[in-house]
C-alpha cells in the first residue's frame, strides 16, 4: 500500500508541475520540447514566489496560492505577448508536437533507470532515511502544516522566535502533496524525491544536451540516457545526507544553465530551444529564483559552470565575431559593434561582482570535512568517472574523452571544456587536499564537503558525454547499416523484382531499428557500470535493519503515540536519535525537533536533570508544561562525542528516574510520563 500511496503522490507532483507551469509556457508561446522546459522551471518558480507572498497577504499555505499566482501570470503574459512575443508559424507548431514527445520520451528513458534504482534502494514507499538531516526535513514539513507558512523567512523551527532564512521550496511542495493526497510525510517526501530525480532532472539533462549538441533525435535520446549515467547525481545525493533541498536545486540547475546559454547565444541553444527573447529572460530569472530558494549554493555552482562561457561570449563580442543565427549559421548580429562591446564590459563586470559577492556573503562556518584522497588518487577517481565513490565507469569516461576531443576541434565550442574543467578542479580541491585557509576560501559555500563537490562534476561531463556518444554513433552507424544491407541482400538473392525490393527494404528497416535499440541498451548499460557504490549508499541510508536514526520498534511506538499522548502535549526528547520524528510521524510536538537548533535553556535543563536532579526536573516540567519523555536509547545518528550531543549526555538510564512512569514500550523504545512530583 505504501508504494500505491507513493505512486498517487508522485502523480500529484507531476500534475502540480503541469498545472502551474504549462499555462505560463503556453502564454510564452513555447512550442516543442521548450514547452516542457519552461513548464518545469515556471512551476517551481511559481511555488517559490507563492511561498513568499502567502504570509504577506495573510493566507495559509495551500495549492490555491500557487494556482492563483499562475492564473495572474498567465493573464498578464497573454496581454503582453503581442508586444514582446512573436507568433509561432503553424508549421513550427505542428513539428513542435513531435519534438515535445520525443524530448519527453527520451527523458523518460533515463528517468526510468533512475526510478528503478531508487526503488530498489529505498525498498519501501514510506521508508525514512536513516541519516542526520532526515529528521529536520520531515519535521520541517510538519512545521509548515502547523504554522500555515511555507516562507523561507518563517522557518524558525531550529531557532524559535529568531529571524532566520532557510530555503523551503522542497518542504513547501511536500506539504502540497500531503494536503492533496493525504499521504504521510515520509511517503510524500519519497514521492517528490522520485519526481525530482526521475522527471525534473532528466528533462533538464535533455535540455542541456540539446543546447550544446543540437535538437536532433539522436542527441535528444542520448541526452535522456545520459541523465542516468552519473552515479554522483542524483543517485548519491538521494542517499547521502539526506540532502533533499540540494537534490532539488541541482535538478533545476540545467534549466538555469540552458537559459544562460540562450541569452549568451552560445552553441546551438537557440536552434534547439526556440524561445523568444522575453521568454529567455523569464526562464533565466524563474529558474534562478526557484533553484536558489531550493538551496542557495546552486548560485555558486552556476557561477563556476558559467564563468568560462560568459568570458568567452564577452571576448567574442569585444572582437566583433559573428554569432549563431536561428538556423545555426553564423551571422553578424544586429546590435552595433560599440553596443556589443559595451554589453561585454558590463557583463564581465557583473560576473566579477556577483562572483565576489556570492563568495563573500554565501560562505559557511563549517570546515570539518577535508579531502579523503590525495591529489593523485582524487584525479584517478575523477578520470574513472565516479569521483569520491570508488569503482570505475571507464566506458563513460572514454566517451567523455571522445566528446572532449571533438569539442576541442570545434573552436567555437571550446568553452564547454572550460566549464567541465573548472568543476573538476573544484572537486580535486575538495577531495585531494586537507583542510586549509585557501581550500576554505573556494569551497566554503559547499561546507568544504567533497561529496557535494563530486555531485557537480556531472554537470560539466554530461554535455561532453552527449557530444561524444552522438559522434561515435554518427561514425559507426553508416558501417553498421552497410553491413546490414549486405546481409539482407544475401538473404534475398532471388524472387520477383517487386517482392525482392519490398522484402529487402522491410528487412533493412527492421535491422536499423534493432541496431538502434541495441545501441540505446548498450549506452544505458555503460552508464550503469559505476553506480554500485551510489546505489549501495541509497540502500544503506534507508536500511531499517541497520538503523542509525529510527529502528522498527521505535517507529512502531511512534505509529501509536497519539493513543497515549493527548493532542497539544509537548514531549521531551533527544534529537540525536529518532525520537524527534514523533513530530513528523505522530503529529506530537517535541522540545528538540533538530539537533542543530537553538532552543529554550529550560528544555535543556529538563533533559539534563531527569536522572541527575529529579526534583529540579519536576519543577522545570511544571514550568514549561512538558509531561512526557521519549527514550530511544543511546544509539545516536551522529557520534556520541560530537558537540551537538553534549547537551543530552545526561539523558540516559531514564528508567532510574523516580519521577518517570512507563506509559508504553516497544522493545527498547519507551514512552514515559512525568509523575510523582
């Protein structure tokens, strides 16, 4: 039943994306695969904007808010499009229908591979990730349901009453799924993980592949398959952390990158995704806002990816070089040379200013992670196609190398190598060197975490993989077809002229289809060669048999917690274990919904004195109105000696406390009531 519930919630998530994004894409006159690209980016942008607007106008968070915003934006764009958006010829609109379905179908190939791998990894539709961050993200959904606000300015669950900013786009959408389908928070969370990983990311990957290699059917199919060829993203991030907001922000990153290529007019982007100038700017700002409100460090990732392309486009403008026209042929732009040079200077200045501001104001204070390998080993990991994960995907790496050689031969596309190289260098800094000030200077936006930097490598490698695979297919296909025709001719030596031609033609067509299918299957298989470690990470993160956060007994106790604890009560707990999830799973508030938070000192005093000073614990319990305590033992999701565990080091051996009476038990998981005061 959990899988059925997940399927319903995932369908609802796709429906929300279509409902919110398609009208805006239609209003922008998007056709073909561009319709899907704009729809996805617009939908997430609408949710992000709506989450900010709703509390301002005094409306509780629900799907009605983004629907209303979509209606307003659609009407505004329809009113303006005669002035800013050229009409699409009917022939182009007809061809666009085929282009849309080919693009979506290609994305579905890679998406299906990702979805199957994820399903095998989590093994249950309502599985809870056994990782430290899972408690926060599930509880944050409950917090929005209770507070009615999904604004990133109101997410003070970890610091009640303090002015904070926390990106809440992921949680806002999970809340919508819970409200619309009645799914539990774990089911809705997993459903969105599937949709983001297996729908949003593949569509973005196809868009990126087409933007750098052209809109051909071969490019489209290869790009869709390539979405599943990199174990570092989204599969590894889906298990590590667990970093739900980071997964969403990076899944949206291709939409932001593609919009940048459209604005810069680099490669065949404008031919592959014919979008009017106003639509390009709206796609850029919409994707930027949505991705940044999913997780702000996507801005840093895009700046690294886009630094070389922006400099390249500026240098082209300063030299007065021609640019690709809508047909792909180089032509002299209409903007006068002095105007192009002015724009180039302004663009370079803006790039440097934004980059400096992002690294100054977008830093973190966490510097605990250092490289797991030396420079040489990290380089080998990178070349092997599975940075940080171990194992190798040499076939994928070889195809990427072919793509790099071909790009180098195309002088106008060499900026692609710069994007890939910069992302690779950032990973090498993260995993190849120990903690240092210079390393922190570059890597602080990612908490100096090699795993997060490794997840960025595919964004530079995917375009090269697409170009390399399509080029190899173009080189090998004529020979394969010639060989197949020879074999067919040998199979039809006689017969009438008409029957012979018909038989040979149909056999050649069948052979071509078989060869194409085999090539697709071979590329899919090659892309899965390095996924073992990543899939094991997902499996280990959701393995209830080896719990790090929440055991089966503990979850069973939480499932019936509402029978023992009245509504409105607050439970004392230790956030270093899964007891904090009573908020998300049982809808019963806890003193400490997250181990990384800052809460009332009286709460810390209560859990400290339950055994050490029962009299004082009684006094505090009465003062703050906490009458129940959850004891999930001393198996912590983090090391017991970590700084975050210090406030709870005395919360052990609770059965010795004279003021606690057992109310319910499941194995070693116990619910106590504060009594005898």
